[in-house]
């Protein structure tokens, strides 16, 4: 299941959650229980061994940086 990054708009915490794609926007904050916003980048996907890492490119760097990931082109 893919691991997504979320941020709660109410208490401001960041957290990760493994969610099915169909339910990835239905995540509640573990602290306050309010709806959390999914950040742009998917951090990792279990079961995708053999697929290349998404590289940096137009649009990708902003997404990676929004998720707090390093960008080789930054
Ligand atoms: Zn919260």
C-alpha cells in the first residue's frame, strides 16, 4: 500500500499513513481527528520493487520538497 504524507490543517502536525489509493483522501488527523490534507508526493509504495525511483524534473521537485524530501536538483 502506498505511503502518503499528510498535514493537519487544524493542529499543523505532519504524519504519514499507508492508505489504499481509493481512500487516500479520507484520512483523519491522529491527534485531533479532523480531516488531514494529503501532501503532493507519494513517499513510497510497497510492492513496487523493480520500478525506478521517480526522478527530479518539472513538477517533481516541488512535489518532493512539499513532502519534505530531498531533491537532487535543488
Ligand atoms: Zn490535527
